[in-house]
């Protein structure tokens, strides 16, 4: 059980890091005065929505 907890924590950390990196990339483009693609924001929102939909749709396994 402890190994499963560690794996879940590792995956959650990886997801959080991935989203933070993506957000930072978009923000750094804005701060440098570069144009951000009109698709960058909707893409980021779709990724967040997809992640949270999958997270919320999971159900714990049935107990025997």
C-alpha cells in the first residue's frame, strides 16, 4: 500500500509540474512582449479540464 501511495504522489507531482511549466511558458511569452498564439490559452484550458474530469471520474475499487 505504501508503494501505491508513493506512485500516486509521484504522478500527481509530475502532472502539477507539467501544468506549471506550461503556464510559465505562456506567461514568459507575455512578459517578453511576444505574441501568444490564440490557441495557447484554449489548449491549456482543455488540458486542465481533461485532467480534472479524469480525476473526478475515477472511483475507488469495490471492496470484496
